[in-house]
């Protein structure tokens, strides 16, 4: 019994077959061809959660040799709606006798370029199940961290909403009464009182900006859920990039985390590809594509072109500014050329450790920091805005001659 993505597969005893590798490659080729070429009218992108579930099923099917049509038909019953539409479109064309090329429609289903590149790398190595499994672990870690950040935001958001309602009460109910009392006693306004009156007057005219900003942040958080901990991809719109910056740019260490994940992915995939004797130029390009970093991809492609034209690695790799100097130096050193797979794997391990440590730091610091800054800051501001006018009026009453 094999459990994958909530779906249980029952398989019999493993029987060695001479065509197992061929079967896996054929299935893998069908999966990749469909993912890169299939089109479906009026369909949305497969969500990150659905893609992770679908990926688990594909990995189980390829690993156990289950026929693609039978496995997808069973898997569709347990997956979400967007994945079901993705699968049913393929099955419908297969049952009609059409090839995958004939199943192409007018609008392609948008899948992350990192996912397609990962599958291409898996096929090239002949290790597609391992490639799919590595994507699943990364996708789950991404979703878990985003979920924890969302949970950490719940309490500060509630505090902010309550504080906003109290600020309206102070601004429109309490402070006007204080101004009226000030006029009744014919007290001369001090600099502090004049400043507070100007501040509350401004707030009365523009308080609507606060819920507007909150809605923008909420929209950005929801709209950019697929971009969390990912670099901007080549096909990503400017709106999605802006939403991701608004939603996650405030998280301390987030940008550094994304960079370290890019370096870890690049080094790991390059090491694995080189260990299967994939040419250096192809290994570098596929490894860069797995990061989804558009700048890195373009720069590494330029490096690959120079390598294919006969230029040395030392002169060509220096143009890839997105790669850290440490990785560049390892690639350029002639003494390391025969041990590049092991070296790149070790570099990947170092960056993975950095990523894990940074993730733990974010998990620990963000909830505490938000509570201290939001709750503490609101308490201080509320105390100043409410009690400061009272203190000023008492001072003026105590000094009637002023």
C-alpha cells in the first residue's frame, strides 16, 4: 500500500521488467509534453496546493509504473477542482483516441516554469520520481511557512481593527467634546493643543485611507500566494510582482531567504545533473531554470552559449552576476573540474542550512515582533492621543491667566 497526497495505491509484489526504464521514460515524456503544450479553454492556473497534490500523484504513478490514464482517472476523484479540470481534459482526449499533440487547445494551462524545468531535468537524468519528490518537499515547506506567517498575522490584525475603531471613537466623539470644553472656558490653545487639533482634523478627512491600505495588503497577500518564496519568473506579470513585494517585502530577511533558496536549488540541481554526466552547459541552464530567477536564467544561458562556442569556463562564468562569487570560484578552479558534482552538492548543503536557519528565525521573530510593535505602538499612540488633550486642558485650567 502506497500513500501519496491522501490517495492510497495498492500494488502487488514488485516484478523486475526489462522495459521498466522505458515505461518510466515514456510516462515521463507524456507528462512533460502535456504540461508544456496542453491547453484548456477558460481555465485558471493550477494553484500551489493543487500542484503539490497532483505532483504527489504523478510521482507515485511514475515510481510504481501505473498507466498514466488509469492513474490520473483515479487521482482526479481526490484532487481539487483545478487539478480535476487539468486531468479530465487530458483523459477526454485520450479516450477519444487523440494524441497529446492533438489535444492542444487555444489557451495553455499556466504552470510554474520551475516545475517544468524540474521535470525536464528529471527526465534527462532518468530520475523523474526523485525530481518530483524534491519539488513536493519544497512546495510543502513553502505552504507551511506561509501558513505560519498568516497565523502570526491574525492577532496583530485583530488589534489593528480594534485600534482603528477606537481611533474613530476618539476622533469623532471624545476630541470634539474636548474642543467644546476648551471653547467654553475660553482657554488659549497651546502649541501641543494646536498640533493635536490639526492632526485630528487631518485624520477626520483621510481616515478612509486606513481601510483602503488594509484592503490592498489583503489583496496582495491573497493574489501573490503562488509567488511566496519564489523569484519573479520570466512569464510573471508586473502586477503579480508588485503584489508579492507588497505582501512579503515587510518580512525581515525575506529577500535574503529567496536568494539563498535560489543558490541552494541551483547548486543542488547542477551537482545532480553533473553526476549523471550531463554536459556542463546543459546542467547549468537546467539548474538555473529550476530556480525560476529570470535574471539568473538569462545570464546562465549566455554562459552556456559561450561554453558551446569553445570559450573557457573562467571567462564565461564571470558574466553571470546573479551567481555568488563563491559558486563562480568553484566552477572556475581547474582543480575542481573533476569533482564538481560533489562540490556543488556540498555548496547546496551549506545554502540549505542557511535557508532552514533563516526560516526558523522568521518563524520565531515575526510573531513576537508584530505583537510588540503593533500592540505596544498602538497602546502608546492611544495613550498620547487620548490623555494628552486632557493634560493640556488641565494645565490651561490651572493657569487661567495664561
